[in-house]
C-alpha cells in the first residue's frame, strides 16, 4: 500500500514540479513572482495570459510532458523516453503516472500516423512518439508529438512541455545527491546521465504496453520534496538561474492557444527556427547508432567568413568532433548480438541550416553533403559523422551566401548562430575578413579581437549567438 502511494505521489510530484517551474522560469524572466496575488493581479499581460493558461484559471488545460534524452540526440532535441500527462482546472491538478514512451508507442503502427519528412529515414515515414523530434524546428516537433500522443492515447492536449535531463542535473547540483535504495544507487549531477541511460537499457522500458517503475520519477519525487520546503525567495532564485536552461533550450514549450503561443515564440521558448535575414547558421546532430554517447563528445565549430570587394560572402566551416569517453557500460542486449556497450562508437547525421539560396562548393568539401530540402525558409543539408572513441573526426565545407553585405561606404555583417534544441555546448571560433582598405568601426561584442580588416570572435557556446560587425573605409 505504501509503495503504491509513493509511486503515485512520485508521478504527481514530477508533474506538478514541471508545471510550477515552467511558470516560475517564465515569470521570473519577466520580473514576476510566483504567488496567487501576482498570478491574478500582475500587470504584465503576457505573463498573466501564460500563467492563467498553465494553471487552468479560465478553463481546463491538458498538458503533455515529454522527457527528451539528449544523450541520444535527435535533430530537434533528444529521444523521448518518458511521458507524463496531467490536467489542470482552476489550479487543481490531476496527473497520471509518468510512463515509458513505449506504453503509448506500441500502438503507433495501428494509428498509422504518417508525416512527410525528408531526412535519414526517407521522404515519408510512419512516425512514433519517441522519434517525433526529427525537424530542426522544435515547434513543428512538439505539435507533431501532440498529434501522435492524442491518437495513441485518446486524450486531448492543449500544452506541451519538453525537458532534458539537464533540468534534473541542475536541481541535483543545487540541492545535493539523491539516495535511491530501491535501485541501490546514489544519484548526483555528475552521474545522472549514466544512471538514466543504464536504467533504460537494463530495465524493461522497451516492453510494449508495459508501465515499469521509473528512476526518473523516483529522483523527481525526492527533489520536489526538497523544493517544497524552500521559501518563495529561494524558489525565485532557482527560477532566475533556470532561465539559463530556457535560453539553452533544455526546456521548450508549445501551446495551441494563439496568445500563449505568440508569447512563447516571442520569448524564443518554443525552440522554433529563428527568422533571420542575414548570415544564419544552425548545426544539429541526430544519433543513428545503438550507442548513447552524444553526452560524451567534444565539439568545435570554426567559421571563416571572407567578404569580397563586391560585397559577396564566402564561408568556410570546419567541424571537429571527439568522443572523449572510451567503450563503457557493458550489458547484454538480445536485440543487438548479445554482449555490447552502452557507450561505444557514435554515428550521427549532422544537419545544418543556411539562408535560402546559399551555394555549397561541393568540390571544396571534405565530406559528402546532401541537400535535405527546406524548413521554415532555410536550406537544410546533412552528412554522416562516424566517431571512434578518443579519435577526433574533422569535416570541412565551404559555401557562398545568397546576398551581398557592402555599400559604397559601409560593410554591415550580421550573423546569428542558433543552438540545437537540447543541444550540447561547443567551442566556437568565428573570423571575418573584409577586403583591404576596410576596418572595423562598430560591433556588439566587447571581447572581439580586431587587427586591420580582420576580426576574430571566440566563445564556448551553450546558447544562441548574435554577432554584428560594421566596417568603414580607412
């Protein structure tokens, strides 16, 4: 009896915590405080609309919770391994247990949901919930997940909240390790990635229609109990720090309400492709091997931009990827020739987005690049990356942007690099070289290095980067 109550409370606590902190993060980013007075009386209209919808103050809201494992990367986030569902009506919450995605996905062939998608799985694929995040645009992915879940479960969805393990890692860092005697382990912010991966592979999560115990729910239950003992000042401080996770897109949101959706898009919390009319670049990866090693890769992006006399722009891109962890976590998998390793050799489809009309110089590229089509006005390309443990793989390609950036008196070069949803950080080296006779006169970056007509900007990236350069004639 006690164990059953504990499990139900665990799932409910996780659901409540996720919703409360979604509100808290967004509220603090706008300067609000999370209490009933602020929710009902705040003059910040966007926050009021959002909080009223999440709390179901106007009418009942049905919320789908997706837990994306970014150690098994998908183009738009991570493999969806666990799923939660709850309804909120006038602040009162009813939740179902957090379940393995296979609890719902064993029905995906029956529902026959097909979606046109030009990617590594073909032009049109039957889509399941766990692999619904294959677009670069997460807003498209979350809407697709909503439709698939509704068909598989028969339940309506108004709001989708998707999170990665980085959120749990953050709470473990702030509140300390969690003891799980039922698993005979202690989980902290350093070992949570291994713990979640191991329990998924060793457990029975992949049995169709089953609803096994979830290490995720067990961890969340303890964390929520800890958080419930904190006062409003402490919770607000946590919310302010968690704003970083929103900016890193470790938490993304979708709503079918127009006003809420508009605010989420404006705040860039929906993971959508950012509309940008100058130099835009987004780099993503999609794990296609049985290994779960995307959490153990060092990444480096080197962009060398050259502006010609006529204002045309050529960009050389070097991508370096190193799996810094050797083979590890051995286990027996009857579906993959018996004994194997959870972390072994990574194979990923690397996709990147460029402004529409950009030209790839295929003869100058070190890797075979394929056009994947268009998405949200951008041209999408892809190539395959295979990594051996502890060995660096390097890829180079070059392209020309479809516009010019020079006038008779100025060169204005604006660049936007968008991070993958649920993406891992990487080291960026960005250099821009103008024609002779031009020099940098203004920039939005303080730590940029300038020498004559060339500038260099280096940064460790964990969120989007906007770079603006203005050159004048000497």
